C-alpha cells in the first residue's frame, strides 16, 4: 500500500506536466519566452495542496497517514539520505543540459531569474506554513513537518526542467518528475514526513515555478531595463540543506 499510495504523487505530477504539453508560448524577444496563464494549470497543484491542507485536520486522512507510517516503521530498518541530494537534481539538470549544448527555452539570464523567483516563492510559502502549522514529524524529532520542503524543492525543479525542455523532448520533464517523486517517497521512507506533507510540498513546488514563469516578463523588465548595454553575466543559485535556505551569487564582467 505504501508504494501504491506514493505513486499517486508522481501521477499528479505527470498529469500536471502532460496537461501543459499544448500550452501556448508567446515570444517576448529573441531569447525570452512567456508562459501564458491558464487556470487549468492550477488544477493539479491545487488538488495536491488541498489534499495536504485538508489532511491536517481530517480524521480519515490522518488515519491513512498513520497506516503508512506504521508500514514504514515496521518493514523498513535502514534510512537512505539520498533525498538530501535528489531534491536539487531536476533544477541542476537544466544547467547541466545547457552546459552540454542542449539549449532550453530561455537564455541563462531569464532562466536564472525564473529559477530564483520560483525558489523564493516556494521557500517563503514552505517556511511560512511550517511556522504556522507546527505539525509534528512522524519520527517525533520536531514540529515543522508540514509541508515537505525537500519535496517542494524537488517538484519546483521538476516543473522548471519540464518548462525549459518540453519542446525538445517530454522525457526530460518526465525524468525530472520521477526524481521529484522519488524524493517525496524517501521523505516518507525515512519517516520524516506524512503523505499529506509530501502532497502539499509537491503542489507548492509545481505552483511556485508556474508563478515564476507567469511573473518573469514583468520582473525582467524591472531588473534589466538597459540589458542591451549590459555585457556582464550574473547567476543566483538558491540552496536548501533541510533546515536553512540561502542564495549564492556569481557575476562575470
């Protein structure tokens, strides 16, 4: 039941990606593209977030959480900490693919602005909810279980990978969502999160990246008014180590 249940997270994620395959993309300039707003894109992340939020106080969903935890603690002895690294893999893949010559939808500047915007939205939402909800973790180690930050980070990256490379091949996005799902699976496997935490984290991650793409044209115009005259290159890379979020900044003149 544990593996069948967590596979639903991947199903929702894949449906979210697949539902966007025919989205209209409007060209802003030669290097930047805008993702048009479509309310249908809110359905999957909305369902995931709604499931997680409802599960905070719903007896049936809480009972389901505990059934899964019972299976985890009964059948699994060794913890695997790969989720501490896999959460970054989808987003890192965007830059790795570009470095190997597989060009994505946007140039480095616009891609990085979208990336940072997504992670700022995601981190603010996750940390804000953790400080409000105070849900105890399954292993009893702390009271900041809801929502799962690792899962949110992974799904934000998966949606980022999907948006940048879906026109090249849908398999890039599918691979990203598979890794994100694995991250959520291992958060439950390691007895660090409830299913509802993981579902909400997945929804928040997906929605954060969608918002970042919708907001990008306005943010770019504000930040780079004289970009034609600016020959320097900048990149900002967020990080999350399980307890802290931060930003790294690199500028090449």
